[in-house]
C-alpha cells in the first residue's frame, strides 16, 4: 500500500510539473525571456555566425574569415532553412582582409557598423530588397569607390558612408526618403549629387567637407535639411546648389538663401581677453 501511495504522489508531482511548464510556455510574459538560437556555418572562406530571428528569418551576426588578404566574401542566402534577412551590427567590423562582398537578395537591412573599417573594400552592390543602410554601416571604408544602390532603398543612416574619401560613384536611388546626419561626411571624391524625388529629409552635416562637389541638385518636395549639410571647412557649397526647380519662396529655396559661411573660431588669446 505504501509503495502504491508513493507512486501516486510521484505521478501527481510529475503532472503538476508538466502543467506548470505548459502554463509558462503559454504565458505571453514568458516571451521576454526568449533567447534566440545562435549557430554557425563553416565554409572554405571562414565562419559565418547566425542568429535565428522572427518570421522564419536569420541574421548574420559575425564573420571570421580564413584569408588574411584579398578575401572575396559570399554571404549565404539561408541558414537552417531561414532566409538571411539582415547583416547584423559589426558583423564585418574592421576586417581589412575583405576586398569584395556579395550580399544575397534576401537581405533587407545592413546593420550599424556592419562593414565599418573595411579599409580594402572597393565596391558594394546592395541587393534588390535592401531597405535600410543603418548608422556607420560603411564608415571609414577608405577605398570604397563605388556603391551600386538598388531600387528599393528608403533610408541611409547617420554617418553611413562617413570618411569614404574615394567614393566617387554613388547615384542615389529614386526610392530614397532619408539621408542621415553626416551620411557622406568627408566623401571628397563625390562630384555630383541629385536628390531623388522621394527624398524628404537631409541630415545635419550630411555632405560636410565634400570638397569635390561641383553640382548639387535639390527639389521642391524636400521637407527638412539639417544645419551645415553643404559646408566645407571655412566656406560653403552654396554656389554649387541647383534649385532651379524649386519655388522661389519655398522651404528649400529659403534654406539655400540662408546658408552662411561658418564663423571662424576665435583665437584663444582673444577669447580670454
């Protein structure tokens, strides 16, 4: 009898435990405790580390290559049957060995600092479904000469192409709506910029110190232009700006008319006098 009672108690405890687990799994609050599964793929090139994400997608969170130079990276399109939808933050950060990268069409977002500091990268083609190039994504890619934008991109983040001094070919796509603060800061090789019809906002210092610019075409539907968007050290690019299609008393024309040369810094002795 005692043995039977003990077995009944053990069964009851097991059932309670299962019920508790089921209750926890069914509790919406338990979602906050979910930790995405992280795994990797090893190829002849190197190791691609992924994180499973929502909607049967995956994020590439890190790449470690085997090559010490001239690394031509081909990012996998899938991981465990999941489409690779994003290049995660800092995934290729400071990898000077990378000279070329092929990004699959499944990628919609290129994360913060994703390729920042890839100083040997010379050309990038954004896949057809990429909507966002996030902050600092290609910052400091000092040999990046060409960016082939797609026909879907809507946002270029803050300092996305900061200090890309050799960037000469970067025709903005018709779908682009936002250019972030300092997005093309010190891109001295740029010579012409035509703002696409969809563009609504140009960030502060967006084209700061782009000394090579000879033509900047703005349009009437731009709603916001940040301070010093078209300024070089000690002067402005005002005489390079074409507002021929803009209403004379509209926002864009008034913004350009109000551009003034930067105030020179006062001598320290004079300031303290």
